[in-house]
């Protein structure tokens, strides 16, 4: 047995893996109370809003993929909010902007996470809303121990809070310093408590619908409408008011959709549609299938996976977007994969090389690259190329004793994305920065359109039955790290925890999804554990290698149902925050 940082947990009752131990244990509590995987994941999601406020929030979003015991066919829950009705390219251009700001009110899409969690509970949950929200209310009302990264994050934006975002300063600063230790967010506790009180229907579903109405049309929508209009400083360096209105919240509902899928190595891998980056993972698997086996412990294996990922992400830039005419069947076809595989040589490519599916000509944004920004409010709070952790998104996976399974990736609405709405205790998100302010692109800004999100949960099936849910925070790196995990676990047969613990790497050789949309041709970050000989060979092949700390890249969570019905779970040790629990 090879050493791992933690054991792969195994049992028969239920398993949870998430990016924070309090969320994992809160979900486990719901399972112990008789709830199912969907009750448990929603409880974890609301707890993550409280305990990882620098990584996600109620004003953000969540995509999820589920499979139920009654119907194992995977379904996608899109809790990705859309651009407001007033969010036109012309409006942003009239303000002198060429990019959507990476922070502030103008960067906000309609909040989608809360409505998505409530719809999940309505359609597939079993417990009353009050029971599911109890852990989050408890931690918000009576306090929880803040992880050190929260104070670090607040410290980076303290001057902004003090000079331009006073409502954020009031919540996140105390006596001129970032809050630390046991922290209470009583305004958000009151928001959740009121949602429960508003749910006065006679049955569980009616209660949830009343809470949804209070969020979408009631006191929450009214507060967002008022506050969004107030100009605040954003990453452009100017003060702007936002565009979200109460009517935008009332018009938005999270939706159920079919997934994108790809059959690989005896498994079916399910992702969101190409309104997110998820199909890029499927494209990578398809090209690797055309190339044959790779040895991930060798320089050749690292080089090959990196070059494959560059091609997939180039296609993401040229073809993916909400409502776009995405030739997904061709992009995932064996013929196209074989064509793309021929582009991979022994040297690193420094070019962005989208393909021409069905003979179509790819179109890229004219400002597909930018300069690195030192603004701590911009972009996703993710992992830098040198491995410095500025934060991350969140993730939660759950499998219960009945066979229900879910993979969900909550994000957005982090405390540094936008000023705090004081009466609600949370802020809006900044996902609109993923739109382009150019006409004619798959990811061009338009009212009512979803940004091409980086959030990308994964569900894996075998012979039509769900066997694994997994995912990772990490912005543009999410599917890169998941690819390595799938190759190791489902390809090479390593155990869950061993596959998570193994050395990781990722490329930055494509335009970032986040403001200011920077690109680093040939950029490759590798954990130092890959070894000097491998790094030297990668450099010889032309990769621009940055050595990261030995335990700095990757944030995987995973749960599994094994062939004999035993349930398993594992979680990432990097960042010393994620945990798996179960029995």
C-alpha cells in the first residue's frame, strides 16, 4: 500500500466530501437525521456560504449534477445566474470599458445559488427547510471559527473596504483589523431565518416555494434592487452602479437540463453543457483516447496531458457559450479527436490552436490576452501559477445509502467581489467578467445569457449506474486537475485518496476566464514533487515551467459507490481545509 495523507473512507451508510470540514459534518448530520444526499448537499451548500465567505456566497452561483436511486440518468441543475436585462455591450462600452470589471456591482449576474439549492430540495429533498437550514443559521447566528485565509483575504482588500466599500468594512473589519477567531454574521442569519418564516405553507414543497418567492420577489430582491443602484468603486478604477433589479431576480429560475456526456474507458462521464467549460474535460479524454495510454509519472506524460488540455481550452475559447451554436457532437467525435491528436508533437506549443469542427472557422476575441492585475478583488480567488493560494471556489459531493448521488460546485459572491448589502449580510457576485464586450462571439455579453462559467462538477456512471461524484475548485484549473484525477483513478486504478494526493500540474497557455483575461503562452505550473528531472525535460521541450510548492495545486473532492455497494470518500489535503466524512 502506498502512503496517503489520509485514508480513503469506506462504509455503507453515507459519504460526504467537501472543501470545509464544518460543511462535510453538517451534511453528515442531515444524513443521520434520515435525509438523503440532496438534503445533505443543500445543507452543506448553505453552510459553505457561512464558513467560506471568501470563496462563495448566497449572491453567487452553483451548478450541480445529480443521479437518483429511482432514476440514475444524470441531470444537471443550473444555478448559474444570467446577465441582467440592462447588461448590454453598448452600456458597458458607453462607460468607456473594453472588459467587464472583475469586481463591483457592474460585474454581477443574477444570484443563482440559493434558488438552485431550494429547487433541489423541492424536487428531490425529503426534510423540511427549517431542518436543512439549521446548521447554517446556527453558524451564522452564534459564530464559527474563521479559517485564517478569510482574514488574509480581507487584509488584501482592507484599504478598498475602508475607502470605498463602507458596508463591507462594517462587517469584515473590527477595530481597524480584519475579523478573526469566532465570527458571527447576524444579518445573514436573519436572512435565512426570515426565509424559513416566510415558508408558511402547509407542506414541505409549499414552504420551499414560499421561501423562493421571498428570495426572488420579496425582501431579498427588494434589498438587492435598492443597493445595486448605488455607485461603488470597481476594478476599472471608477465608481459605477450595478444593473441588477428586482425584476431580474423575479425572472430568474434555476433549471434542470441534460448533461454533456462522453464514454471513456468503460465509464460515462457527465458534465454541464457548453455554457460552462465542462465539455472541455470530455474533449481532453477523447483526444487522450486517440493517443493511447500516458504515464503520468514521466515528463512525456506531463507534456502530453498539458498539450491536450491546451487544445481543449482553445476550443473552449472559440466555441463554448450559452445559447451559442456549439458543434458539441463533432467536438466529442472520434474523428475530430484523432485530428486534434495529430497536432501534439514532442515540443510545447506556444499558440492558441482552436479547431475547425464541421469545417467552420473559429473566431476568438480580439482582446483574448491581457496583463496580470494586482487588484485583489478581481478574478476568481484561485491558485496562482506559483502555488500561492489566494483562495478558491468550493465543492461538495454526497452519496447516500439509497444510491442517490450529487456533485456540486458553489462559487461566486465572495466577500471581496462586491460591497456587502448590509441588511442581507452578503454581497453580489462577479461572474459577468467572463463575458466578452465584442459582438459575434459564443461568450459575448447579452441580457438573459449565462456567462461561460468555469464551474464544472462531474458525475461518473458505469453501465448506466452512478459510481462517482467528484470536482474541484480552481477556476480554469478545475477540469485540468480533474483530468489527472480521472486518469489516475479510473484509468490507472489507483485508490481515491492516492489519486487526489498525487502530484498535480496545469497550464496557463490560454486566455483566463477572469479579468483581465491574461494568457501565458507555454505557461506550466507543476508541483515540485514531480521531480527535477521531469521539470528539466519539460523546460527542454519549450514549456515555461513554474515550480510550485509540493502540496499546492489541486483541490479535489470525491465520493464513490464501489461494485459491492460499499461507499467511499476522499478529500484534498492541500490548503488543510477540505474533509471527507462518512460511515
